[in-house]
């Protein structure tokens, strides 16, 4: 979906001109003469003739990641993703008149989950691994976060989920500066990411991880898929103080923070759900599905995980007991945020506000 409202927000990502015109096939810049092609559900607005030192593996390895991420079908917001969604939506306090930007949207799931609450939801990512529901229901742009194709003060609110931990510091600064630029003064930015800080509750968290590794050593399941997804994590912002400083450099100030001490969540993710996936994927029907599923160069455990998740996803509707069971587990996992959200740890939710021009963060 490429709504008409999107076009009035655009500027050329190459020369930053707003002197654009639209044809059936592309958005054209009248000043630098570049054309940005329209595709099925998104516009390619990557800057032309621009080379960046850092390029995400989701771009360089897009074909392989497409299979491994299993990105096209969206599940409801449940489990860890459900906790992220619930906390970030409360922080942003979305309203029906809001223009909202998901910067680094991935397959677009968080943008889709929140599109019903706002006037216009725009998702942007340099990789085009967009879910079918995202292509159909939100405005999508293929863009680089260091050179966003939007005019100043285009959005009321912005979000960022599992993005900042991937970037080196100079890219983080560019990402946050561009996010702040496209926010109106007083606009809100909500993010979830991780630093390298350890929790005071780390022994409890590690106990679940050790139990998970015990099952891994016995071949019950593995964490290869998760390890690959996190393999390019840099965590250049080592502490939450670094996060605050980076936001202030971009012209934003922190107004709310909640930490996610994953005591319950780690047990669910490292033991309960992995055991459930192993059981589901080993039955006869799942094995047949695995044979028909696209094959990628990953471990048997990763293949089992993909098959199990596909089978579960087909049962995730409000009439299914599986849905309500997972919803209950989601609420249980969210207790980690409610009970220990004041204790500093690596995972954090932060809400920041763009300061008026000329104001410094307090």
C-alpha cells in the first residue's frame, strides 16, 4: 500500500530537495534527476551514489535471511514480541490523528500491530523483507536511516524495536539525528534495545540459560537461529548512560524508562517454548511439513524451530485455546517489566521527546 498521504512527506534522500513529482512507476527528483521506483507495496528511496561504511547483514545477506527469518506471515503480538508491543504502545500513547514512523521496521510487524490506532503508519528499512500484511496495510519505504527520505517535522511519533544494538556508534548518532529531524518539536520516540549492563538478578536469569544449554547438549533443541539473528550485535551503547547521552546529542531528552529484567522471560524462552517447539516439530505431520518447507543451510534444530512456528502460527486466532494460552504466558513475561523495571539491566524501553530548536537536554 502506497497511500497518497505518504507523498507529501517525502524529500529526495540524495539531494534533500522537496521538488519531487510522481509518475506511474516512480518518484522523481526534479533537481538531481534521480528516479525512485515504485514496487509492489513500497517505494525504493535509497540514496543514490552514496556509499556507507556500515551495511546491515539483512541487506548483504537478504536472500538467505529471507528463508531463515520466515518473515512473510505475521503472528499476533505474543510472547517476547507481545511484551515489546504492549510496553511501547503504552509509552507512545498513540492517537487517531498521529503520523507515526517505524525506523528500521524489519518485516513491519510492529507498524502493522499499531496501524489501527493512528492516521498514517510509515515503515522504513533498507532490506525489503516485508510481511504480506505490511505491504497491504502500511506505507513502506526502502530507505537508509542515515539519509531518510522525509521532510523535517513530518511525524508526531516514532518507534524503534531491536535496532540500536546492531549499529556502531557513528551510525547510532546518524540514526538518532535523522529520527529527531523528521519528528516535530515535542514529538515522542519510543525504543527497545539492549546495552551490555548486567542485572542484579542475573543469577536467576542465568539459571534458565544453563538449563537451556543442558537440553542443547542432549540434542533436544539448539539456539542457532537466535545466535545468527544476534550475530551482528555491536552494543556500542554499553550502558544506559550512553543511551541517554546519544539521545541528547540528537536533540532529544529521556522522559521515561523501563528495564526488562528477564527472570520469567528467560525461563519461557530458553526452556518452555523451546521444549514445546521440539515436541511439535517431531510429530509425523510436522516432519511432512518439514519435507515440503524451503530448505536453508541451517541446523536440524533450526529447521525444526521453523516448522514448529509455522504450525503454531496457523492456530493463533482469538477462537483458539493455543492463542489464549500464549496470551497468558505473554502477560506472565510482562511481569518482568512491572516487577523489576526500575532495576538497571541490558534490555530497556525508553521514551524520549524532541526538544524545541535551540534547547539543550536537561
